[in-house]
C-alpha cells in the first residue's frame, strides 16, 4: 500500500497526461478521507527514503486529518498523535520548509481539539516551549518561531472540526497564553540566524492582532523588548516589513473609537515619534518616484515599493486609530496630517489611496463626530449650541489648509498620463477605479471646505489654460467638478454658470474622445442643478439648450456617444417640463434620427449602441410625459409610430421557404427584439395611466402577433413580455378594460412556451387588480393555470436544481399572490400543490430560487405579515392551517436537513427564520416536531448536549416567550457542530431527509 501511494503521488506531480493526473488526484483525495491515511502518512514521513513530494503530500494529509477527522481517533490516541507530530516537526526542523509548515498547522489544529488543561500549566505555548527547549537551537528555533506564528493566525479558523463552544474556549485559551508567547519570543530576539529577528517580529504582530491588546499591560508593553525591537526594526531594511506590521498592530492595540486608551499612553508616546521619524525617508522616496514619473530618474525595485507602502500604511494606521484626537486640532496632533498629505501626493495611486480612509474619518469627526465642549452647570441650550458651533468652526478652520492642499494634490492625480494610449485594457480599468476613489475623497473634502471653496480650487486649473490648452488638465478638472455634484450648490451659481458656458468653446480635437466623454458625464451629473437654475435664472433655459446641443454633437462620436446619451436622459428627466414647452420639436427630430441607429443601423455605418438609443428614447418620452391632454396624446402617438411601423412591416414580410422564427437570421431577431424594447421604454415613461392603457390597447394586436410568430425565440418572447409588463405598470387600473384579453393571452402563451416572462406579467396583474373582489375569479383562473403548469415541470428536487430560474419566478409569483391576492393561493386546489412543491424545492442550491421558496414558506406561517396588502380572512386562515399543519413535521425535518448541511452555510440564517416562524405560529403544537427532528440526528453528528440549547430556546418560544435571537443563535451553533466535518454532516442530513431528497442533496454537500 505504501509503494502504491508513493507511485500515485509521483504520478500526480510528474505525469504529463492531464486526464491521468485528474483521475489520480480524485483517488488520492478519496484516500485522504480514509482512516488508513493516518498511519500511512505517518509511516512515509518517518521514512528517510521518501521523496519530497511524498513528504509534503503526507504532511498535508496529516494536517487535513487533524483538522477535519480528529474524531475518528480513540480518545487515548490524542497524546500519541501529539507526540508523533512533534517528533516529525523536530525531524523536519532543518528540512523542507513546506513540510514543516504543514506540520505546524497540524499542531495548531490539535491545539483546537485538546483543551488547555491537557497541555499542562501555560497551555500549548509552554508545552511546546518545554519540549522544544530540550532540542538544540538549530532545531528548536525555526520550529518554535513558526509555531508561534501559525497558532495565533489559526485561532478562530473554521478548518478544525470542533464545536462552537470549544472554538470559543480555544480563542480565549490562546489569548490568555499571549504573555507566555511574548516571553518566549523575547528570548528568541538575540538568537543567531539571518532572518530570526524578522520572524520574531512577524510572530509578535500575529499575537498582537489576536489579543488586540486584551490582557496586555500598557506600561509593560511600552518597555517590552519586543516593542523596542519593532521600533528599531523600522530603521533596518532587513526587518522593515515585519517591523511595520508589528508597529501597526501596536498602534491598533492602543486605540479605541479613534482615541488612545489612557492606560496605553506610555506606549503611544513611543509609537508616534517612531512612526513620524519615517517621514523624511518617505518624502525622499516620493521625490525619487516623481522624478521617475517625469522621466528624470531610474525606476524602483520591488523592495523599495514595498517599503514605501509600509510607511504609508503606518502613517494611515496612526491617523485612523487616533482620528478623534487629531480632530481636536491641538498643535501636537497635526504631524500625522502632514505625513498623510505626503502620502496623498505620492505619484503612485496605489500608495496615495492608502490615505483616503483617514480623510473620510477625519471629515466625519469634524462635521458630526464629536460631542462638543462640556457644558457649564446650569447653561441653557442656546449657550450649549453656540459653544458647540464655535468649537466645530475652530476645528474646521484648523484643517481647512490641509483639505485645500489635499484637493490640489488629487486634482493632479486624476490626470491621464501622456502615454495612456499605450495602456492595456486592465490598466485603463484600474486607473478609472482609482479615480472613483479620488472622487469620493473630493466629496469628503467638500464637506469640510464647503462647496464654494472646493469649486474654486477645482476650476482653477481650467482658468490657467487660457494661453495654452492641455486637454488632460481640463479633463481632470472637469472630472473633479463632477465629483462634487451632490453638494448643495445654489441655483444660478455664477462660477458654475461660467464653467458650463466655457464648455461650448472648449477644444475637442486634442484627444480620442476622453474629454468629450467627461464633459458629457459632468453635464449629466449637474442635471438637477440645471433644472433649479432654469427656475431662478433667466439665462438658465438658454444654458440648458446649449448643453443639449453640445450633447447632441457628442452623440456623433463613438467615444462620447454613451455618455452623451446618458446625459441627455438626465437632462430631460430633470428639465422635462421646461423642454416640453420650448424644445420638443428638436427632441422629436433627435428621436426620429436615432430610430435608425443601434440594432437598426446598416452594417458598416457609424451607429449608436442600442443601449444609447434606449437612453435617448427614454429622454424624449420623459419630456413628452410633461405635456398635457391632447398634446401629450399626439406626441405619444408620434413616439410610437416610428417603432410600431417597422415592426409591423417586419412581421408582414413573407418567410423564405416557409421558415419559422427559429430559422430566421439573427439580425432579424435582434431587430425585432430591439424595437420591442424601445416600445417598452416608451410605455415606461408615459405619465398618464389612461393614455398608457389606450396605447396598450392600440399596440396589443402587434404584441400578440410577435408572441405568436416568435414563440420559439426566448429572447424576443422575454423582451415582449417585459414591454407588456411595463405597459401594465404604467397604466395601472386604467387597463381594466383589457384585463380579459391579457389574461387569456398570458395563460395561452405560458401553456405554449412555458416562458417565465408570462409569470412576470401575471405578477403585475395580481399586484394591480388583486385587491378588487370583482377580478378575483379571473385572476384565480390565470394563477391556477400557470402555477399548476409551472409546478408540473418541477416534480423533484433535481428538477428544481436543473431549472432554478423557473422555480425562482414561480415562487416569486406565489409570494406576490399571497401579499396582494391571498384568495387565489388559499384555495383547496392550489394550496396543497404549493405547499408540497415548496417542501420539495426548498433545498434547491440556486440562491435566489431557494430564497423565493423560503419567502413563501414564511408567509404561509405568518398570517399577520405586515407586508401583506390584503389581509387573510378567517376562513382562509383555517384553510391554510388545515393544509400546512399536517405537513409541518416533515417540513421541519427538511429544514433541519438544509440547516445542518444540505444547503450552503450562507443559507443558515434564512432557514432558521422559517423554523422560528413555524414555532411562533403553532407554539406548543410545533414543539414535538422540532424535538422529533432533533432526536433523529445521530450522536455521531450532535450529542444531546449539542442539541440542548435549541431545545431550551424552542421550549421558551413555544411557551409564548419571543426569544428569536436565542433560537436563531442556537440553531447557528448546531449547524456549525454538524458541519464540522463531512462525516458528521452526511450522517445528520441522511437521518433527517427522505431518501429521494437525500439522494439529490448528497452530491451538493460541501
């Protein structure tokens, strides 16, 4: 067996055939789950002749076995396993690092399984120190340093298969061991070795991160040799990275809610000067980087870049940890601010962005995050408010120069470099993401400086372009102005009016459309401001007209067309009632023009993308909706005519050789689908429900013809269904006259095509008409027909997994029906069908489908749901209980199966919510269902003690105590217990689920 394993491992690493490697990998993975893997892995690791690959694979196997399958071993084997692992670690102390790391992880995992008292006084740390202390320094040192690194890093990991209570105990045990660990690490500081000091500091950082300062004395930590070593390490290139990690953790240990902890002040007084002493080094590095950026110097190597990042992170951690103290604007608190201005000015945005979170936190502190000066006894509220405002203004004034400098710096940072045309697509995308981060920082700065000061700073570079125009400078300035569009800038603000006017004469032939794109996006962002300016400023409408003309020109260029179309839509939404009176003709001409673009454009010609055409259509339709009476009706007909006429012509064309839609050219399908989308967009923007209903009636024959002729094309059917839904949403109850036609068409089309879009339409009808008794019968017939048809296609859990979209849409429809028209659901024919389908499909792996089913189950158990638009009658509640209650014992078992492993861990809270609703609804009657399900879980998966907290919480809830948090928390713990390894999870799920559900759910267990 040993030889076969070694040969399989060799095949896995060295065979050239991917299929052979895959098959071998599967076989080895299965072997790793067997009990024989324990002894065989140990044997190979003790065999001096075994290969490096075999050693690593077996060390990894042992680590995995200890983490996941420790319970396979008899209780008395734990000590022997611990001794064997230590023996192997000693053997590989000077051997392969990868093998040693796996063995250290295995020892860290066994520490999670074995309680502290079994390790002796001082716990796992002192046990390891005592045992390794008997070895030579050459052996003990690398082992101890790696163990003292991985143990704190692995605490809290969910890889070891332990119970939640044991995991919490383990965390506390290791935190309690921190002083011992620091003592051992301190003793290693002066040991010889090339990287010993860095390893010590790395482990020191791990223990600080774990404890977060808990149990560590501030003055003692300030005088600790490890703290001294960390601060000294900042001055050494060999240890800087590890030292900076340790100092960052020290800083975090000293702070709470943005201020230093009082007992940590001795340490703070050491840390701040040590970190600030790095500033000259950072400034020199920034100057060198700027020279390299300008082409006047050499580049950076990787180590230098990492050192600069480390310094920037130190400044940022210092600033973020002490933000509340810095915000007091005392003279001593300004040093970190100046250092973080240096960081923000660094030419590499990956580094400069490290400072952005600090500027946001400081803004929050300055604008709303402090309690103000302490009020004098007996002071009145006016005096208190006055003192608060005065203190806030003092702080804002103190930081105004810093934020002004920040704005000046980041405006330069958003400029495109001269060689950006050479960038790969990924580089361009990364640059844009960084600009988004800068735009958020500019918003923060504007909140401190005020819109006026910020706007002046942002426009200044544009004002300096009078003699020599640089499109990159202009584009950066406009991008930044766009970033503060949410500021409350007064309507008609002269500086902004002047800026918009200057866009008309701005050169646009200096780049490949980037400037035009940004101009368009900025105009669109200020659409609301432009609308308010029209109301208060005579020149406002002229300015809007000029901006529209500018945007229409930008539509002619592919680089800026998308931004221009979006901006036109924003302008028309915001200024619609003004444009309807003065610019309707021009907009209708644009509307007619774009109809030949997008999917309708001739091949090879310049064309707008279809999404841009849709944006323009929506824009013009928004303006038309602002008209009144006959004018709106006439304009709406003018909108529909250039869409419906080409569609009718296309539908009337004879098919070649009798071909159906499935054989039609893809261009024809795309064309029809695009025009149907345009029709839906017009309907979405109709302002008058009566007008929408009339036009729906007018276009109904066309829509039905499309559904009929293209019934085999899912894309066209989807788009047509969406257009009908949009028309129904807009027309609301005004479409009552068409209800019968719509109902018949939806029912027929769903029977023919089974397309989910018919469910969307039915859902909209239920929302609109579900509360009216006169429509209940007709809606009930439709609901029964389509839901029955849909559920017939979902007879098993496997069918749910195979067609999750249909499952999701069907249960979304049922959920909508329960809310708006419960009568169509709570019928003797439909309710049993729905309840059975929900029980069958609730374990579907698809997240959205599962959540839709869960939502229905919750509504079936909560008849007082506040989200219901229509309350259930007493008779409906009785019908519901008569159907649901007999099924709930099985439902509870199925839900426990999902909770304990048949569904992903992320679904546990959702399942727990259903269980709460079941018990809350049926109280004492539900308690036996839960205890019966718990009793079915075998001891291998969960003991009676593991189940007890669930039983206690359920008992209280059944007695009328609303302890939702206790129940859901205990269920979460039980889920973690049963999911601790595959064996326990499989045992629990197998015991709970009916065989037909288990067989489908089994392959999905993870």
